[in-house]
C-alpha cells in the first residue's frame, strides 16, 4: 500500500493519495526488492516543482499506470530538499547516461539500487512504454542489465573520487575571461534559456572584476542584476525572486520561490550594492526581506523552505494579472502605468496574462510606484495563495543568516535579524549539542549531511565579523570537530557519512548553491586568520589542490575560483575602529571587515581597539600597521 498518506514531509504527503504503492527511502524496501527480485522506481522531486505536479497528475494518479507499477516494481519517493545526497547520486547517474538533469528525476534501478535508466518528466504513454520495456529486459536479459550496472557503479565511483591533491593551481585568466566573454551581455546571466540567477557565479565574477579591475566582469554583473531586478522573475508586489525564467529576458519565471535562492541573492545584492552604490539594489534586498518575513517565517523564528508555483492547479495564477486588473489600479490613463511597466515589449505572457516587469529607467522608490504596489497587493490578496512547504532546512536557514549579515552593512538593524534567526536555529535545530539536517514538522530529518555543517560554520564566521562575539568562533571550531566523520582520504568531505549508499557522494561542483566542500574550504581560509591556527589554512590549500586547474572552469567551480582569488590577492580581514561614514561603500578590495566598538579580549581582536579612526589589515599570521583613511586600504 501507499505509505506516504500521513508523512510529515509535504512532498511525500502530496503523493500519499496516489494509487501507486509509494514507499519512503529505507533499507527495508531495498532488502525487499532483493528478496522479491524486482526493479525499483526511485522518483525524486520537491513540493514546489511544477513538472513534478504535472507528471503526478498524468502518471502517478492514473490507475492503469498504478496497476502495472504495483505488480512489477517497488516504488520509492524522495524529497530532494531533505535528501540532497540521494538526489546527487542519481543526478550523477543521469549525467553519465548523457541526459540533462532536472526534476522530477525518475530512475529505474536494479534491486541493489544501481540505476539502469533515468530521465525527468515523461507523459503517461511514454512512461508506460519505458516501464514495460525495462521489466521485459529484466526478465529476459538480466545479465546484460547487470553488466551495464557494473559499468555504471564504476563510473559513479570515478565521478566522485577523481579529485586528488595536486600542486596548487594558479588563476588562468585566459580561461576565466574566455568564459566571461561568452556570457550574455545583453540580458545578463548565461547565454540562452532557461536562465537561473546562479548566485555563486555572479559572486565569483563580481569579485574577479574587483580584484582584477576587469571591466567586462563588472559590466556583466551589473547587467545581470539590473535585468533580474526589473524582470518578471522578481516579484515586484510581494518581494522575492523566483527559481528561474523560461525565456532569455528574465520575464516569465517558473514561479516557485526557494529560500536558498533568495538567501544567497541577499548576499549577492548586498555585495553588488557596495560595488555599484547608484543601482539601488537595496530595494531588491528589502523585497526579499519582506517575502521572508511575511510569507516564510514561522512562529518558531525559523524560515520555511519553498513556496509553490501553482495554485488552483494552474502555474503562476497567483502571480500574474489580467489587463483589466491593471487598469483598475491605474485607471484608463495608459501613460500612467506605461511609465512604470514595460508593457510595450515584455510584460505580456499568454492568454492575456501579464507578468509585471518594470522599466529599467524607473525607480522602485518612487511614491507613485509605492501606492500602485499597495493596490496590486490587495488584488493579489483575494487570490488563492500557493502552498508553502514548512519544512525547515538547516543549511538554508544558515544561508539566510549570512544574507542578513551581509545586508547589515546597508541596513544596520539586519544584524538583529541574523542573530535572532541563529538563536532560533540553536533552539530548534540542535539536539544534545549537535546540529541536525532540519525538520519536517516535529520530525528530525536524518541523516545529518556535511552541507549543513559547512553552511552553519560559515554563518558563525559572518556573525562574528559583524558582532565581534567570540562565541560564534567557538561554535565554528566545534563544528570543525563534528565534521571529522565526513572527511575522506583526499582531504575532501563526503556528503553523507552514515548511510551506506551505492557510492560516497563528494560534492565538489557548484550549482545554484556552491558545493559544500568549496564553502568549507573558504571557511578554513577565514578561520586561519581569525584564530591564528595555520592548520586551517593548510587544510584550505589541500582542498583547493584537490581541484587542480578545474577551479578555473568557473561555470562549474565558481566558488572554488573565488577561493583562489582570495589566495591570489592575500585577502584578509580589515579591523576598523571609529570608521569614517560610508567608508565601505564602493570598496575595491576582497577583504572581510570587522568594526570594533570597544576593546575585546579574544585572541584575534585583542589589542586592536583604538579610540580614533584607523584600519588594520590582518592576513595570514600578519597584521599590518594601521592606516587612518579608508582610501589607503589596499
């Protein structure tokens, strides 16, 4: 029978009424597959995934599909947000099969879990054909499938273990600038479509532009962030940025909003606001904060994971407007609303639907816009709101802490949001002093994965830099000790240390989120400066050495490249006492900053307090003599 009806995970529960006998991922069901000698369907998705909903309706709710599936297969559902390790393993397999990734991710596996077929969305007729052919092959040509499975297992192991320590790489400017030159300089982002914001790539290219004074890099970052700001992917009404756009103009999004996208974009827009202070990126940040506070924040103080694209069975229905609705706001004075929105070229979608996108010449701070926004919010308020997945992912909450820390340079009270959120995480996401992966209702998500520790540790480092509270560094050091069980012989870390999956997943490539190993390596860089312990720096170097020249392929390894930039520029931490007004605006360096308000007793800041304006740059095992004007910082 279907075991998911009462599951606390929203995505699994959404499939609880399907006639298919879905099971949760468990060693029990894999043992049963071996005993009954059956193929296994592993179907992976997430609650806000539009095409997951489509395939569910077309295939998984269909009785004909269910009868065939229940007779010949064991069916397992996986939420990729709760189990990114399982998702990554089967996504790697899909890439090895030469197929593009995406969700839903559907793999047909031998009873030991080895995938022999994979794909994303399939309509009913095609899905039934696939199931029938694979079942027939399993009955008649099992040896052929076993041979393919042996090759797949070998390839999966090579996929995750090929990186071993080499000599320390150097920045390959030809490779980096060649990649940047192929980006989209008209609309921003990568060339073509769909377009994902890709925060790790934007951050790496932004810092490369600052570090190398590379004008094309800075221009691309500004174009990208401007186009996102004014495009349909940016929800001008309730704030927040959608997952991606289906077109090359950032106009029509897949409307789901993910916490991890928005948390990282808080950081990216904060950094860009300091680099391009005239672009008013603070308005995007305020919108994201509005969305987090009003739509995603729970009574516990924690932040929910995702908000769906669909409502009333229709994608984007909550977000789009009709022409008549727009005219109710602005009356019949066409020039009034045409001066705000880009209706002439890019606002219309399909069937008379309008996805609002603002003109680049228009300021979101305009009072005319503020009054219009209020009315549009009232129109939207009577619509059926998409479902929010209230699952809590620890790593994504940590990313939000980091976003608030970065944004506190612009909005000083945001450090309170960062500390309050971290305090809520400590109350609810630690058990017996140990961090957990997250929560589905009251149920703990298991097992703990390495990405959680990497992101919480990074949040602790950022909190220290913004508060000078040494307790955060103490926690970062404890997290380092907690992570020992994940470490591999190559100096990199496995994503899962507990469960015996088909292969060990070592996360090294960036996607929309930087790889956990890259985040950890960056953490080691800053911890070595803060604590004076050179072992952290040595660990950072070993991890970067494992990547070799791959770090210059910034399309896949953007955050690794950012770490190499830190090393190349000997980036450090600027300790500021009584800093000048707006001293950090339009900065031209890659250093972190910490502002002292009094003498501190911890090992890093002790003795650095001065009652008059000065700036001290501390790098690895060295603090340089102070300078007295921010313009003298190099």
